[in-house]
C-alpha cells in the first residue's frame, strides 16, 4: 500500500516540480515492487492530475500568473496561441487537446493545464479527461518491465 501512496505523492510533486520525471519513477516502481502496474498507473495518474489542478487554477486566474507570463517567450508562446485559437473554434477542442497532451505530452501538459483554465474548461472535464490520458500513459510505462525478460533488470 505504501507503494501506491508514494506513487501518488511523487507524481503530484512532479506535476508541480517539472524536473522530476513521473514516468521514470513509475517505471522503477513497476520493476522493483510487486504492486500491480495498473494500480501504480492509477495512483500516479491521480497524483499528476491533482498536482496539475494548480496549473489549471493559474489559467482560471485563481492563482497569479504574472511571473509565469513574464517568463513565457519564444516558439511555445506562438504555438500555444495557435492551439488556443483552434480550441476556441472547436467546441470539443479543449477536451481533445487536453487528452492528447495528457497521453502524449505534446503540447506540454503543464501549458495545456493553464490553457484549459484560461479557456474556462469545466474543472471536472479537465480532471476527467486528464485522468484518462495520464492513466493510459502511465499504464503503458509501467507495463514495460513486464514485457521484457526478467534478467534484463537483474531481478
């Protein structure tokens, strides 16, 4: 049970401190523990979405974005402006972009979380779509050790 709590906590922290790779942690946990991969993926997904709700709140204007906006520059600003315009033009756009980002990581999930908030996407829709995308991503990651020969990891 502590493995699931640790996966939740690490993934929640990695959603805020973006230099901590959730996938690498979950891959290691799947290789080194007996905890079922599906449960690790679920705990990690719930942790990530819980952490990304802070980014969503930044987009909604609940948390200050002055510092974030002053640091934003270059090609990502232009790309995210195009994504925002596309999402505005399509009713299902924000949910589709959120799912693709949560699953594939492109556009960057942290930026999409802010975008979803600024587009006033309902929080429950953002959380639900993100949870499905992150779960599928993390499930794929935690399945890797079980697809490889056991001797590869020396376990």
